[in-house]
């Protein structure tokens, strides 16, 4: 198994002379990360505003609530449901961009001479080959982690790491499926991910931890550093998965 330093060196060599392609491939995810950093910074600044509630305000709110009808509550519930639905859709779209980018990065790691097409590569998870199946896997994996998290926080975290390779696994399963054959089962992708991560969860945690310094530096540059950090991390994680598949034989 390659060390963290060897994995990172592999990606630096892969990107050598092709950083523009790496940044282009990850540009959507990078911009989303920059937006999140700026949004968090803005929220922190606004949180300093005095939000104390006076007795007069509390009384007015109580009086207003006493005049709320069932129709008003129904309308408010409908609006809230609509907002939650929109947030869910946006979250899935963002997830598809991230997964599509990771898929193309894995292809690049496995084929260093591969030509990069930023638009088609970043949106590969939206294609018919993956599309709804990947959305189903996202929901399936999330539900499993939440259920484990309902027991205690620690089991949820452990399972999140155990299932962390499921999206990569599903990509390889789709590639190995004969044309016209049935789609791979989500459960099989989760099971294979668990096999790959057996004895490697702490290793992945430390690998993720090793990027904290770069992440802090990126924050100091108002998120601009994400343009380089995102490709670096995505490439390293793809190389890590590829290494896991090499040292962990598949079991029936």
C-alpha cells in the first residue's frame, strides 16, 4: 500500500504541466467550495448582530400567533415543504457534480495520457449511464449512515468511512456490467466498499487530515486556493481508491 506522501507525489506528477486541465476539470466543485467559504464568512460577520428579544417583541409575537388560522398553518407548511424540496434537489445536483468529477479524476489517474474535457467530464454523473442510479446510491448510502448514526454518533462516523468508496465502486461495477445487463445493486457497492475499507478507515482519516493546512491557507485567500486544492484532493482520493483495489482482492 502506498503511503500518503507517495499518493500525493503521484498526483503532483500527474498534474505536472497540466494544472490548467486539473483546475478546469474541478472548476464547478472549486467554485462551490469558494462560495461556501464566502457564505460562512458572511454568516459569521452577521452573527455579531444583536438579536436579543425584548419583552415587548415577545408579547407581540405571542399575540400574532394567537390569530393564526389552520389555513395559514397549512400554507406555511406547504411553503416550508417547497423550500426543503428545492434544497434537496440542489443538494443532489451538487452531489452529482462532485461524483462526476471524482469519476473523471479516477479515469485520469488510471490513464495519465487521457485528454480532459472539463464540461463533459464534470457532468458525467448526469448521463444515462449513471444519472438516476447514482442518485439512488446517494440516498441509499445516506439513509444507512443516518440509521447507524441514530444509535450513536461514533457508529455513524465509522460507517461513513466504511461506505466512503461506494461511489467509486459503483463506477467500476457499471463498467464491468455487460451492455444490456442489469444495473449493479447498491447493496453490492456498499459491501465492496466495506471490504476495501476494512483496516483502512484510520488511514483515510489521516489522509484527509493531512489536507487541513492547505485548507486553512485556502481560507486565508478568500477561497481562491480551492482552485488548486480541490483537484489535489480529488486526485489523491482517486489514487487512494485505485490503490485499495490493487491491494484488496474482491471476495464473493
